[in-house]
C-alpha cells in the first residue's frame, strides 16, 4: 500500500477560517482556525477586504502543515470552500482588489433589487437563472457598485468569488467553480451551466467581468506557486482544487450527494438544502450546481437568519438564573438545565408561538423588515414556555423551507439529516422530528465545510474514488422518530405560525420604518 497520502481542506467563514489536514480516510491529523471581524460600516452593510481572508488561509495552512510534521511530498492537494461572497471581489487588470467584497449578509442593494423587479421580465429571469430577486444575490450587489462607485466600476477587470481569488493567489490561475457562479444569481444560466449572455445584457453588466473558465468543484485549477509553497511549507506544484460555496460543501461532507437527499445545518443561522436535477425559482429558495456531480445535480436551499442565534439571545437575555446555576455545576452548560425544564412543557407550548425573525428573514418570506414576535401569551405562561416556543419557532422556520422546497423536489428521502450545534440537544431533535414529520439522523463526526473541502481535494487529487466521495467520511446516527400525538399538536401550531407573519407584516413594516426614521 505504501505510505499514506494527505490533503488539506480549508473553509473561509464569515467570522473565521479553518483548515483541516486529513488522511485519505478522513482522519484528522491537524487543524487550525483563525478568527476575524466582518466590517459593518453602516446599518445593513457587511463587507470584508480579501486580504483578511488570505492572511487567515496562509496562517491556517502553514499551521496544519507544521503541526502534522508530515513530509510535504505526502500532502497532495488543497481545496478551499468559502462563505457566499455576494458581489465577489472586484479586481483590476493587475488582479488588485478595488473594493471590499459585499458578502452574503450585506443588504445595501435593496433599491437595485427593486429596479430589477420593475424593469426585467421576472419569469424569464427565474427560468434562466433558477434564482430570484433580492439584495442577497451577488448580481444586485454588483449593480450597487456600478451605481454608487462609477469610478471603481470603470476599472473593474473581473469579479471573483472569495475561493477563486484565494486560489488565484495560491496558483496564479483564474477559474470559478459552478456552485459559486450559480449562487451569484441573475447572471448564470442554470440549464446550460454557463454565464448568461442574455441576462448580462439586460442587466447591463459586461460579460468580460465574468471569468471565462468555469470548473467543477473537485477539478484542478492549477499548481501551487513556488513562492507560496515556501511560505506554507509545502511542495511547489501541489494541486489546488476549485472548491465551492460553504453550504453546499458542508452538505457534501454530510454524505448528501444524490437526488432526494436533504440536510438541515443549524448553527447560528439555519440552512436546509436538498439535491435535485431541476429547479423552480418561484418557491423562494436559492439554487446552484452541487459541488459533486455538478453537471446533473443542483443544490437547492433555503435558510433562516437567526436559528441558534434566537436560542442564545433568549438564554442570554432572560435565563440568567440558569446560566448562573450552570456555572456552579461542572458542565457550565445552561442549555441542559433549560432543556430539562422545557421538556415538561407540552408540544405547542400551551399556545405560545414564536416567530424567529430577529434580523429580518430570508427564505421563504424574503423580508428584511420582518421582526421577531411571541404571540399567544397569558398569565399562565412561564419563561420555560417561551424557551420551548423558541426551539419550536426555529423548527417551524425549517418546516416552512422544507414545504417550499418539496413543491419543486422530485422526491425527498424519508429521513432528515441534522448537523451543527443544535444536534447536541435531544429535545430539539425530537421537536424537529415531530414538526417536520421526518425521522431525524445526526452524524457522529464533526461535519463542516472544511471537511467537505478536504473530501473534494482527495477526489481531485485521485486519493479516493467517486464511490467513496459520494458516501463521504461519515456515520449516521438515528436520533428521533416523530411521535403521532406531538405531530398532531404541531400541525395545528404550524398553521398558526404560517398565518401569523402575513397578519403581522403590516405592523412589522410600520415598526421598521419608525425605527429607521
């Protein structure tokens, strides 16, 4: 068999970058992470200079190589996954960044989104691009730069997604993976898997700004440059794979690779996605070619902005007693104490409904002016009713996305895989099973985008075959099965949840305008 070969998977996140050095079986040999901040110079703005990402990537790779103590020749490839870079990085002809990257969280392009809705044939845009119109999408952010920074616009040579720009610095070659291209929305032809000449002309964005070389996520972009190799402690010529969007890469890490597979990632925010072979943008979800078998398969997803963030908010603002009590016990985990108490509250929280729109909301409602709400309160209710209602509210947001997605899916497997911090909570897993009606499975290993990037690197470098790549390096654990009585209670509660937002929407918008004014 000879000596073992290794690869490095890197994930550039919104608040930190992480690298994993793994063997061909997915065993983690070394890991390193580096944190940083998002720049939010104005309300609703969120941007980052790519140098911050590049410095973090260099540090993380150099550290895992050093910690592993492996001979550099045994490390065969690197793959970078990244946050959704929105507009991407505008670079000039010398490949120097001209402007910070307007990342996924940025909401400044609302007027541009309104302009697209008013002037474009929306149905045509849906049909070609498989995506909708919102300030979330990169193409509306590009239009913002065009309108507000005309001097910069004139100098733009190309827009590069974060992983493409980092790959360029590592290997000197420019390419964009299909998942990143599709996620820009508005300018990519989902059927043909190429930039859409028609849409670019209608939006008045020059085709020349879109890098011409489009690759699958596991394809080789180029070889590590000698100067970079020296800085990282690697061999010149080490293969650099194209990589992709973190949500799709993390989904791939969870072994989600065939039509019908679906997974919910519940961390600070929530993202639910499934694999399909065609898309209907009218259901309010986001789509892109998947990072595996991307010529046929699409990754289609929706998400809630504040999932785990809703739970942490409630804990920090209203559960000081449990936080203090947990400090006395060795664990220090207030959630365990809260969970024990919330377990005693019946499904449906005795009529309390929580809308988890604490930062506006993404799919399927797409309303930046939506706000959070507790409805149905009476003197009978306790803090524990509210805590349970928060867990249930996030589960309802998940079901809301699943229902929207199911309208366009060929079929969904009869099991839901859940990954992320929420998987530590037995109560939450049971609530999700009861609300969605799916048996819930979690994953024994720590599934994350960096692991998915390593899996793509191993595939691209020829260390594993396609069969292994499809299954991933993971073990599924059955966690919760829907209980009929609870399922019935939640069907009623979910109806209240769905009807609450449209009823409250006018009031939420009036509050928002008063706030902004």
